[in-house]
């Protein structure tokens, strides 16, 4: 069953039934001010950091789901309703939610009144703007009472949820004209406040939650709204809110716009106050003035659309496959931008409190957005590298507000350093900016410790070389990419974390075949970079380590039909026929085949065939098989999950593309394409009832074939799945790949594809690429012509910027 449809021209997903199987959300803002918004208006806002600067309150995992948000209540004399159906849940005559590129439009009609709320964060603005358009479609006069609603969060989202003995006594607000200011803690150490305005004189307001709702009423039945009268409450402690009351009379056919601004302000220490205890409102008023008419709001929204046109025009495809095109041209790129902004911090599954930016996560995310916003990718690389230590190790996560490493989670995830090579080389290939390698970058953010970014890559490479185990394979540390395969944890205490508990890394023999493959792939990238920058001796040194790793994988990592996953603490195989459960894992087979280890000896083909046979399913490739059915203390968190869920044999969508890319190494485009479609959300739209999460974005996990209910997705939006699928489809299946010497076009496609076309902007030039597949090939370029001129090989050399070139590629 479907709950809506794609509107490809407007780049929107249109939800037509508010009772989606899970809240289907969108993100507003992509710079400093952010909001999450569901299809019924649920969600919250924050400035830069969802933990430390939470502006409005949200209750995760509540009953009912998705409670709290930016709500409008309409009392029309006959009924009380909301344009997004919730929170009132009054049956609407029509409902529609359009999630677009950083904006959302929710429209409801009832009793002849149409209410359309447009939510977005204008570019370069520390505020969310909401335009509420009310239209009378009847022949009678309509008198409407409009109540807005947001609930303030007391800034720190964590303490806001736990320290009530303090929280209930700190809340402070100011009300002036049509603006409600939230200034809790402003008089002490905070230099910031928030505000909520409307561009009309108000006939009343409420700022105390209990007064607005009544102590025993839910979001669906605020007593003031039901009574049709605000109580003009002024919050002192308890829970401050902001609700404007505006009365609107609409003649037949008449419409009216109200513009609300929910903003955030920071003031310098000596500019905090207007007078004693009265906050300085200058900046708030400046922002409000920028959006005080509907026309100004429409202009700002048009600017946001143009901004997205430019971002998405860098890479567009036309394959004749509608679902593929809309994913690659719009939604997959959009999701990559969102993972750039939030890493794994704030979604409807990530509470915005527990996890900041991940070292490995943010580096991987880079491959999905670097072509859109290379300057911001540059800044991100420097930020990430600054959280590295001088031995190459690094903080696993850092806080977006401070950009400092997060001590609570610490370090010791031994795959982390290598991802920096991926992020940096992707950036240089896209931009040609080798200068980034000379940037001085500190260790652990300590001033005075700066070395060049290139040296950071060297210590990253060396971190693996310096941490090899008994088989000459990389030691795994706390965990490799699979955070739940904790081979040194040995925890018997349910109060301990599998990732951060003091573990038995010292003397451990736990080695990772996933890091082995990763090291070979990105070690080679490092070697290529060394050669490009004239570091020939270093290139040779590095190559020797890579050759040794390849040899060790072949000797100790091959199980006969596939690559084993690891050696455990005791030096016993994990992911081998020798094991009773989980005889085969996806990650090592992904990375070792991507690295082409044993390609000529048939290892790649065999490993991929084993994956097909043992891990593939209707819903995608599961992580391991057979799943763990009991707790193995020496494997950590992985065996805590019931079979089929998460890292224990779930379809972990992040790593499916590794197999797709592995298949392209072997030249099997049909398989790569089949795997792609199985997890690509647009292809799952018709089975939304089962899949449950948004049909326009990837989820981290779909329950696997051994689960109680296979095919159910969880953890949508903030997952490396977005960038990896984008990378696999664009660079390996469609085969359009930036390199140091130009733009490679080397597809690996299904033999039934007749061809496809791509427009790619690259280093200032535009390439209109036409790929033809006359003989039903899967891989191999017979000829490549640029503006009619035959070029040797599969790579378009750099052409003059500013011009457009026609490229014709004929497959063999
Ligand atoms: C989750 C992982 C996550 C890790 C660290 C685990 O419980 O299953 O996906 O990466 O926690 O937060
Ligand atoms: C989610 C984490 O963000 C990512 O870093 C990790 O690799 C996967 N979980 C797999 O455990």
C-alpha cells in the first residue's frame, strides 16, 4: 500500500494519508539553524547542536508516537482542527503533506476552510519561517480563531528531560507586541535566547503550558483552544511555551497569510540587555522584519529552491528508469546533504543527545556530497582530522558545537583512521585542490601540535601498519566498522557499554578482515596520492605494506569459499565454516572483493557467489548467516540482538553497496543492479505497509530473513547507507568517476540496459554523456568520444572550464 506519491517536477514527496506507518519526516535548514518535521507537524528545532542548543521540546518514543511539534490549532466555531490532522486528529475533508528540498508544506481543509502551512529555514537565517495561508472556499463569512504552539526546551536536551527539581523553577519569558521571547538562563551564563513571532497584532497569548492545555489534557485538546479563548499566561518556571492567538475573519473566497518566525539570537556579553532584566531584542527584530510579509517569505522560499537547483544540477541522469532517476537526481543526493549536516545526531531514531559526528561516519558521508558543496567538505575534512591523535588513532565521535573529540566514547576503533584517506582523496579528485594537503591541522585540537593534512594521512596509514596481529592482519581494537562486533569486550554486566567498557585490547589476538580489505583499498589510494605529489619513496614503502597485507589475507583470511570475518581474542576464526553460527559475514567479503584480493585466483567470484547463496534475500543482503541464536561473550553486542535484527543478520543497508561494488570489480552488472533495487527506497514504495519508513530515503536496517517479520525497516535518514548507495550507483554501476586525470566513464550495468545519459559538471566544465550499449554488455568501454573526437581509454581528460562537451561512450 502507498501513502502518497513522488512529484518529480517539484522534487517533492506528497503524502496523502496522514496515518503513515511511521512518522515520515523532513529536515529544514542546512547551515546553522535546523528543524525536523514530520508529516503531521511533529518535530523540533535546534541551533547547530541538537544536544546543547535544543530550542523546542520533543518527546521521543512517546504514546502516541510523534507527540509535540510546531502546531496550529483552528477553532472555526464548528470544530477544532489542525492542518496536519495531528494533534487534534479531527477528521479532515482533505489532507496533503509535501516534503521538498528543505521545506515542508502541510495542507488541510475542513468545513470549507483551507489551511496551508509552509515551513522552512531561509538561507543564512537563524530562524524557521512558517507561512500559514487560510482560505475561505465557501460563500459564507468565516470567523476563525487561530492558536499557534511551540514548547520551549530549556536548551540542554539531556538535562531538560531529567533534572526537573531545577527545570520547573527556571523558565522565563518576555512578551512584547506579537513576539514571545524565551530567555531561560539568559541572565546567567547563556548569551542566547529564542523567540516566536507573528506578523499581525495578536488578541492574546499563552506562555505557560499548564494554563494552555490544562494539566490533564493532551496535545489534542488544549483547554484554551477548546474554549476559544487564550488566558494570557506568563510563564514563571514550570514549562514555558509560546502560543499566539489571532482572530481572522474571511469573506467568501478571501484568503489571508500569517507569517510566524521561530528564531534564535546570540548577543555579545556587553550587549545582552536593553535595560534591567529586559533582553536586547534588536537582532530578533531585524530577522522578523526580513520576513514580515508573505511576499518576502515567498522570495526567500524561491531562493531556497534556486539554491537546490544549483546543488542538484551538478549530476543528473536519465536512464528511462523512473525510480532510479528520481533517487539519483533528487532524493539520494538530498539524503546525503542531510547526513552531511547531522552525521548520526538527530533524526526520529537518533535522539540528538547520544551521538555527535562520527569520525568514520563523516568521512564516508563525504563521498555523497562533495560534488555539491566542496568548500564545506574541505572544512569538514579539517574538522575531522583535527580530532586525530599523533599516533593516527582518533576520537570515534566529536561534538558539532565544539568540534572537540567526545571523551565518553573515546578512541580505539581501528578502522577509523583509514576513512580519512577516503574522505580526503574523494575531495581532491572532485576539486583538484591538492593544496588541502598542506593545511596545518592539529592533533586532538591542541594548538601548537599542527602538522600538514598529508601527515595526518600518513599517520592514518601507519596506524594499521603499527597495529598488526599474529597473522599480520589489522588488530580490531574496540570494533571495526561493525560497532557491535566487540571482540575484546567480554562484558557480563548489563550496565556496561559494549563499545566503551574498558576492554581486553592488550594482548588480544583479535584481527579484522574487514580492516584488511579497507586498508588495501585506501592504502592504494594513499600510494596513488603519494605518487601524484612526488613522494615516491613513501609510495614504495606503503606499497610494500599493502602487498604484504594482500598476501596475508590470501594465506590466513580465505576460508575456501569466502573470506573469513575476523580472528577473535583467542585467535580463533570468526565467520568460517569452522563456526557453528555466523559462518559467513558480509563486511570482509565486501571489502576484500572491492580490493580485488585473489581476483585472478577466483577468490572474488567465489566469495561473491557465497554471499549470493547464503546472505542474499528478498529484502537485501543480510549481514551474517546463520544468525547468532545465543550470547557469545567473546563477540560482544552483535549476539545480543535477536536473529534478523540490526548487526545480527539484519539487512544492514550500509554494507550492501560494498557487495554491489565488489560485483562490478568482477564485471557482473546484473547482480550489482539487482542488489541495488532490492534496498532502494523508491522501489519499495508499494510495500510501505511492511517497510514502514519513508519511501524517499534509505533506512539503516531492514529486518533480515531470519527475523520475526522480515522486510521492516528502522533507523531512516542518518545512515552511511545514503552515501554508499549513491557512490555505488553513480561511480561503479553508472561508472561516472572523478579521477586525478579526468572524469572516468566506465559503467557496469545490467545487460538489458540499452544505454543511459548523464549530465555531470566537473571542475567547471559540463559533460553531456551518452552511453550506448548496443551489444548488451555488462562492462567494458569500446570507444569514448568527446565532441566527436576519439579519446584513448575510458577517461575524459580535463577540458576547459565554462564550456559544455558532448561525450559519447559505446560499450563493447
Ligand atoms: C548500534 C550501532 C551503533 C553503536 C554505537 C549500537 O548499539 O547497534 O549501530 O553504531 O551502538 O552507538
Ligand atoms: C552505525 C554507526 O554510525 C556506524 O559507524 C557503524 O559502522 C554501524 N552502525 C555498524 O555498526
